[in-house]
């Protein structure tokens, strides 16, 4: 008999955003499925009716698509399968593996405090034969002794003493089954062979296994609990403290290919040590057995480095297309839409210096603004404290006025009149080209860093360049 192909599932809850940790879990499920030729299913955990709003899950699916993570078949909503889950609860009640409980949370807490020791439910209603009614939940009767253990691809053998597992709720007082029951039933019904999820769900696994056994299911999926994603202080990522939404990084100009590449490195490393690479190559190399059990630190600086490398690998046309929305979003975006040629001309040299697509606007705004936005710190350094700034501006204005439109070019080769003119002015005042460029760059672009100066002057044009140089000299 042939072994069935692996089948995994990613199960987002309708939280309204895709968390970095969840995105990494989705990616590892997807990588495993695509590497093995199996299937990845998408199952929405929307059993909590109070949070079950379509728009909350739509944003998550949009982020998954942006990352390049697809799934097989249509998404499955657990809320559509509630009858199967209720039937499972009824079977647990009939077999004696579950019972009704009328204890309120306050009562459970008060008894726990009175007896001392660990908090949690004490089995108060196990043998009280509680009738259905308002405020009544259904609890699973955990074994009084023994151990529930499972083999984890990443963590090895994981064991839980059953006496440490409280009788957990499987059906709320409003009659809706809890996600533990839904997961146990749906994993079996959907033929899930591998459960790949975060380490924070390890303690859920013995409960699900006990539910499966109580429902007569002896087969077990393969478990792989991924290391937690941590912040730089090695704390678990928290939405209250950290930037954890994938959509935020999309808005900050990170490429989806770079984001997927970096997320793959959180707990896994390629066997050849080459970290920055297309996701297609990662699919071919990925193995669950190579995932590290230690927590993975989310390093923004490393993500930015990976992103810069992915931007560098784009064709110029692809770079222009990717950066365009970030330019159109600027107050001067209409000018880009009306005339993209200046940006397209600068794109090759801007691309070499770009870390995120959000950087691009600050490097090209000077060609679309009537006056450059002046960085006052750059002005102070180049114009006030810089050597011979006034003299450099006077000299270069005279020199550039002598250059006609036909000579207003800069090419790596014989025709570099703009560069040669500034070089001569700088030498006349004892300055090398790098120092002489500083006041000219700030006068023309408003900043001390940006695309190469002479390419920028060519795109800006002779008249506008001279106008800005004269205006800067007047301010001095």
C-alpha cells in the first residue's frame, strides 16, 4: 500500500491581521507541503462567534497572498462544520468521556484559592449529573493517571502527566463547541497527516490526542512544534509591545520575496549556508528535521539587509513597478503619475542604494518638488560648517552657466563636463571632489545623501540646477 502524500493545514483565527509568528507557521507549512509534493489546506478557526467577521479573516488571507503563500482548494471555515463538532461532543457525553458543569469562573477561582496549590478546575461536577441549562458547559474527563506523550519532529518525545491536565471545556454555555474539539474532529475528517505550528501550542496537543482517542481515532498525525519568534530582548513577540503585523512591513516597503525569505530563516537555515535566495530554492532545500528548537529572534536589521539584496536582484523595470505605489502615495505623487520619466531615469542608481521601497521617495523627491525639502542638519554641516561653501557655490554657478544644454550630460567615459567643472572648482579651493560636492548636493537636493550627484543634475536639468544653486547661495 502506497503512503499517502502529506497533508498539512494552516489555521488562522479572525484576528484582523497576520502576526509574524503566524506568518512563519504558515510559511513552514507551505514549504513542507510544496517540498514533499503534498497539500496545504487553509482552515479558518472561527468557532468564536463573537469574533467571526469576514473582514477580519480577509486581511489575513490578503497578507498570505502577498507573501506568495497559496493553499489547495477553498478555505474551510470551522463555523460551517459546527454540526460535526456538536455531534462529537454528544458522543463524548454518551461515552462518559465528558460531563456537564455548572460552575462559574468565579467559583472555580474561589475553590482553587481555598485549597491552595495550582489554579484550575478541580473536577467538582464530574459526578453531579448536571442538567443542560443556562451557564452550563461541557468538560472533558481527563484520565486520573498515566501519561499522554507524542513524538515531535523538532522537540523529540514530549510527555504530559495526565494528573496535571484539568478537565477542560469542550463546549461553551451557549452550545458552541470549543476549538479543541473542532481541531480534533476536523484534522481527522480532512486527513491531516502533519501538524506544524508554534511551540506555544505544545500544551494543546495532549488534549487533542485525548479527544481523538475518546472519539475512537487511533491514528496520530506527525507533530512539529516550531520555536517561538522573539524580539531583540528575547521576549515572545507581542502586539502590545512589538511591530508584529505583516501588513505593517508591507507598508514600510519590504518586498514579499524578501519577507518570505527572512521568515524562512527564523528557526531554519539552508544546509549550504546561503541565506539570501529565492523562495523557490528554499522549497527545494526545506526539511522539518532541520528546524531548530531554540527561539528565533526577529532582527529588523537583518530583514532590511535581506530586503536590500532582493531589491538589488530586481530588474530595473520590476524595481520601478514595485516602487511606484510608494511614490504615488506622496503629496507630490500626481507629478510622478503625470511624468514618470525623471524617476525612471534615476531608477538604476537609486535601486543600488535602496534598502526598502519607502526609501525611494526621499531619494527622488527633489526632481518633482519646486523647491527641495532641506534637511537643516545637512545644511548646517555642508553650508555653515563646511569648508569654502560660499566659494564653491560661486565657482560652480559660474562654471555651470558656461555649460550649454548640449554639454549638460554626465557619462562614465569621455563626456563628464559637470564632474570636471566641480573638480576644477574644488581644486581651486584646496578641496577634493568629495568635499566640493557637499554644498552642491545640499543646494540641489536638500540632503547630504542620495543618488549620485551628477546623474541627479542631468535629470534635474540645467535651468533648475542653476536656480537652486543661486537660491542656496543667496541664503548663505
